[in-house]
């Protein structure tokens, strides 16, 4: 790709997440309007636990691309909200496994529906081919830097 296809500032802004930030802000607003008192960061932890319950804090770090102190803080706050619980690993008591509570399970359907609606709104007028091309390019950028 030659340097003149994009203005550098525009390209960096796009790659660093302007679109992602806009979607996250809209989803946060939708949560608030529906009385759901969790942050997008907390929701991202819950999302990964809904995919696979009982992840270690390190696995959550890897899945969410967050550092250990951030995950510790997020899990602390999710525990206060009674959405998750920490359980010491049977194999290694230094490792905490994070499990969903019953309250988190009931939150899943409602928040996933809002996430889908928000994403549909964000992708209005974008064709399937454009989405696939975007995914391919961003995957290549990620792979190049991995």
C-alpha cells in the first residue's frame, strides 16, 4: 500500500479504534437506557465467560487484551455486583478461576440482544462483502503485528 492512499492521521485513527470506540459508546448508552449498570469493559469479561465459564484471570487477560491489574479490578467490581465469583484452582491455589453467577446468566440474553442491535445499527448500509473485506484486512494487520 502506498503512503498516499490514506492520510496518515485518518488511517491511524481508524486502526486504533475510532469505529470500535463509537460502537462501545453506543452500547454503553443502550445499557444505561435499559437500566443495566455495567460498563463495556465489565461486559467484555462477562462475554468471554459466557463463551466459556471458569476461565483463569490470566485467560481473561489474554481474551480481552487487558493487563493483570485491569482484569483484577474488573473482576473485583463484577464480584461486588454479584455477577462472578473467584474460586481457587484445584491444581494450583495461586490461580483464581472466575465463574458466572446466576444473575450473570440472566443478564446474558438481554445484553447480547442489545449488542446485536447496536452492531446492526453500526453496520447499516454496509454490505456483507465490505464486512468480509474489512475483517480480512484487520486480521492481516493483527497478524503482521502479532
